[in-house]
């Protein structure tokens, strides 16, 4: 302390002898209160209250200090150290960070249950379709719309489960603020406190000391003083703070020293830096405690991990190669259980890290890491980095979690009150892998616990059996397998069994139990092998996927050989969709089978190469491929081989050339039998229809078949038709032409004009087969696809041309015609033709909208059919000339269309005079029907109905 007296200098003497007292602290220390002993002080005395230390002589501009601070953050926060990083191995934060789904709400019990029980695509759809799950972006966390009564919150609670992305989100906020991309107008400075680090500190410190960064304590103090109303403190990991119940006085000044946890508590309560803003991250188990001590106004938000788009984006950012990223993502997506778990960022990181180590070839050729091993990696990653338990304590924790999980499986219970928790779990202050929430019960809140997803409850149930003593395990395993054998009723137990297979994998088991195997695991392996053989013996085709997944999770070649040999003796009959199971899983299991009776496969064209060996060994095929192109055809024809039963072959969304179609047809001609074939071409023309017809007539007429060539959707307007089918069955040969114009059942706009869709299908059968002028038929049907007005003369001429063609076809025995819109005049012409052609024994004629004028429909559906009656019911004259049966329906809600194609008005038919009409027209000699007159009479009934008074 320096006390100077200006009297010695003879300057400005005051009457009482003391003109000025100056008290200053030395070497950065501070003075709480000046104490003057044995002194008499008179005159003007001014004691200023400035609690921020700092040199008086040199004061740096605060904005310059903040700029320097930001610069240091840009280098410090730009990188993250991953769980497996070695010294010097860091990655850019922006290469890993993806926005998580953040919602401002407390989820209700039914919401949680629906999310926890859904899987795969349905899981993400359930979360994102919920209107209450409106995503809050980081820049909106402190918006007034998030506060109570629209008041901007000064404290935000960001709750999330372990591994949900809380810490990386906190780091991202700091980095984006430092780079000027976030909160530039809201906060002048952002400080970041990690609670895990604070818990390890001892001794007394001030807030200035805790905010250890590139600035000196004096500079930090200056910033705190000058920007006190525009500071954001991010306190990351509140649940890791061991706050005591001490009544210790909380410091109110940033320079006062105290225990670090006391400083943080003062900051949270608003005793210190009361005008600052807080963002506090925590797990769900500590939310109640935080809510009590945190200053107001506050708002609650939950970070729910990745959305479906977030998962996709994470995979894209993790891998530099876009094609490789897409292949990995698609491969993970077909594993429903694994894909569901990807909402947890740590799971995504584990999966991507494993695939990155495998490299590009690993996606196709290496053994895929099992779902169980991913879950085990996740569990031990969280235990290692988010807890401080010993190895024995970890095993005890896992067993207790398993006990809780297993207790809920028989009742399919996924939420548990605290009383249901094993005491060892209930006593823990922080329970890993369990979420906590408060459920509203009338006038109070009930504490509930649940696993992050049902998949984790299933995993811990299986783990419980592995960690249980052998005597208890025998009882529980036999009960589990017996229950699961009762078919679809207990199908909910299948995931637990699948995890049991995975945990029985010797490599995976070593991760949990160590190198020395337990007798329990050996017993479980034997029981699982016996059980799956019994399942196969039942020939339950619907569990094919499940059997493959279990054998793949186990990954034991000896057991796999035994099971597949047993299955082969019974006859391997496989039905699966690769949208529900990965191709590698199937091929891993089939590698030890030499003969497969039947394979029903629905998959992408890219899986064809991997499936090829199995398809070659199969005798009966049912194949449904997406996006087959010319480059895939040689592989396909090779897989089809010769002398097989090709029951079904569909190649949708393809773009085959005429040459490729010929290759496929030639291969089909060498098969024992051919069922339904559908090939998608780039464009249907007269040329490729002629080629197809000529080939089929020459090579395939001695057998049953159905071959359809369809036009690619993108060029359907250029094709002669949308699809053409030639089929041979029951000694008849069928020809079918289909059209898809606009929207079925609606009036569409085409080239700026109103367009009615006309004929959608024209199909006829010949018996016996004879040559048909197909070019003439195709041209006639092409002109009948649509019409622009109901009184179109040109369309009427085309209808007559079609009837003329049909009248000249020899051997015509069956006819099937469908149309969306037809007038009463055109319909009458067709009916007249049908009535006077008794040789057409089977007739189906259907019109969705029978119109009588621009504004009115006669009926909503109109259909005519003819089929031979049973002999004992047949009239004498009907034996050679069966009746026509007419059926008409009129909706109770009639919509009239105007000339513009838009609905003119909607008329509710409270009590329509005519709702349904069915008539049969026996072909008595000389009889005839005036169809136009009939339709006009029906229309008169409609008009009568409009004029009737409404009842009620």
C-alpha cells in the first residue's frame, strides 16, 4: 500500500494537512477493504469500488481482447480427439459434426413407448412425423419463442442420453461463435466449462481462474466487467458434478476464491454474473436437481440424436469417397436393428470407424461386423469414457441392467418405476444406459426409467443370460426358447435370441468375459444349435431371415455347416427381401449348401453379382430386381442357366435395350418352365413388340408363359403403349396392351388442354392361336389412350376401328376392356358389338366413369360381364349364346366435372333414387337392347333425384 502526502511537495495544501490518500494493490493482488491504523484522515476522501484487478497504466481495448480470444479458440476447438485417436491423431470437428434433432418439450409416455418399440425406417418416421418434434436449430436456442410466456430465457437446459451428442454440440457452438457464424449479435463472448474437468480440481479458485484460456486473469476480468450482460457460459456435463448439500456462502464476485464446484453453483444460481446467459448440458437423471438450482427464466430442451437425414449426412461426411459412403450406408440400412441404433451418434462413429479400417474391399468381401459386436463396442466405449468403474463393478452393473431388462420382457414392459430397479442400480447416483423422465400422474410426477431403445433392453436381456450362473441360465434359456417356438405370437423374443447367438460368438464373448470361456456360454451355444434345427424342421418360411441373421451373428463355421447340411436334406426353400436382410448375411450362410430347391428374392440389381453363386445352384427361381440395365444382363442370364423353373422374373425401373431383351428371352426358352416375366425397356416400339412376339411364337408356344415388356416411366409418353403382354395358358394365347396416361380416375391437364383418360387396358384371347395383324391393333389402341372432349368425332372413329379389328380376329374367345372415361354413345357401340358376338364366351368390360354430357355421369362404375352359366341353370337358348350381365353403381357422393376438368360441384345424395342396378340380357332370338335409351332413362332418374325434397 502506498500512502503519499502532497504536503512534502508543497502542492495544494489543505488546511488539515492531508490532501490525498492513494491505496493500490501490488503484483496483481487485491484489496477487499482498506484499513488505516494510527492515522487521522481529513479532507475529501473517495473510495471507489472496482473489484476487477488489472494494471491501471495499460488498459487494452476489450474488443481486441475478445478478438484475440476468438483466434485462440479457432485453433483449439477446430479439432476433436476421437475415442481411438493416438498421439497427434485428430480430426476436424466440421468433418464429424452433424446437427442433432433438438426439441423443446418433455416427451409423454406414449410417445416414448412408440419410439422405443419401432425399428428401422418406421422408427425415424415415428419421430419425425410427430408434430411436437419440431427441430430447434442452434441459433434459436435463446429465442423468445422458446421461453415461458415468450420471454427470452437466460438459462437453457439441454438434456440428452449418453452418446447423444451433447459435448460435441457444445464445442460446435463455441467454434461457430468464434468464427462469427453463430450468436454474433447476441453474445460478445462465450466461455466453455467442462464439468468432468472441474470435478477433478482441488483447492480454492476464482471464476477468473476457472476460465483458463489464452488470456491473462486480468484480461479475463476486464472482459467479464465490460460485457457482463452479453456473456454466454456453456456448462457441459452437469450430471458429472458431485455437488454437496453444503450451506457454504456462495461467492458473488468473479475474483473471490472458493471451491470450484461452489463457483459453478453460484454461476448456475445467478448469484455470480447474474446478467449472463447459461447453456447447461446434462443427462436425464440430473435434470430435476439442475432445474431446482438453475436461475430463471429457463427453458428445457432435449437432444434426441440424429434424424434419418442426420444419419445419412454423417456417413457422407465421415468418408471422403462418396460412392464408398453410399455403399456403407445402404449396407447398414438393411440391418433394421443396427440402423435404428444409428440415431445415437456414438453408434454411427463406431460403425464408420470399423468400415473405414476394412477399406473399400471390406464392404464387399470381408465379414461384416455383427450387430451384437457393435452393441458391445458401444457399451464398453461408454463405460470407458463416461464412468470410472472398476472391471468387476462394470460386470456387476451390466448384470443388474440385464436383470432389469429381462424382468420386463415377458410383459413387454419398457418403462420402469424406481421400485422395479435392482437395489444396486437404484443406489447409483448416475445410471449409465438408462434414461430418466417424469411421467404426469394426476396431481404428481412419477419417476420412470427406460433403456435408450427397446433394442438395448433386448441386448441387455441376452447379456444377463450370459452372465448368469449356469444353473439359473439353463432354466431361463429353456423357457425362452420354448416360448419363442410358438410361432408369431412370441416373435417379440426373436431379437433377444439373435443377440444370444451374437454373444455366443467366441470373439465377441471374449470382449465381455475375457479369454477364459464360462460354462454358461458353452451350454447356451449347444442349446441354440439344437433349437434352430428344430425351427428349420418346421419349414416355417417366414423365419428365413431370422435364421440367417442368427447364424451370421454366431459366426461359427462348424455349427453353420451342421445346420446347413441338415437344412439341405430337408430342402432349402428360401424367401426373403434384401430390404430386410443384408446380401452378405445370406451368402455367408449359403456358402456351405450345394443345392437349393427354391429361392424367392427381392433385391437391387447391385446385389446380383453377390447372389450369382447361389442362384446358379437353385432349381426354382422367383426374382424381383430393381434397376436392371444392359450391363447386368450377362450376369443375370448366367445365373438363370438352363433347365430351371423360372416362376417369376420382374425387373422394374430398368432401361433394357432390344438386344438385352432378346438375350433374356433366349435364356428363358431353355428353361423347364416359365411363369410371369416383366421386363422394362427404354421405349416400346412396333419393332421390339414384333421381335418379342415372333420369338415367343417360334420358341415358347409349347408351354405356359406370360411375358410383359413395359415402357420406362420417364419415357412413357414416347412409347407405343405403357406395356405389352403376350401369355399362353389353358390352350389360349392372350395379348394385352396397357396404357397409363395422367392420373387414373381423374381428368388431367395435358399440353395445356383438358384430357380425359380413355382406355387403360385392352386384352383378348385366341383359341386356337392364329396370326394377328398386331400393327393395326397397336395403332388402334394407341389412339384410344385419351381424348380432349366428350363429343370427339375422332375418338368415336377410333372406337369403331378397334371394334372392326376385333371383329376380324379369328378364334377370339375372351375379351377384357377397361376404361376410365367413356360416353354413353361410345359405350353403346361396344355393347352392341359384344351382344351380337356370342362366340366371345368370356367378357369383362369396365368403365370407371360413364358420362352422358360434359357435366354429368350416368354412374360411377359401369361393368359388363359374360361367362357361361352352369349347365343346370342355363336357359335352352343360352347354351350357345350366354347372357350379358350389366352392373352399375352410383356413389352416394356425386362429383360433376365441368369442361375445364375441374370439379364443378359436389352433390350429396342423401337418398338417391338409384344406387345399384344389375341387369341380365338373355340372348333370346331376335332380341336387342337400345343401350343409349337405357342410359338416358338412367340419367332421367338422376335428374329426378336432384329435384326431390331432402329429408332431415
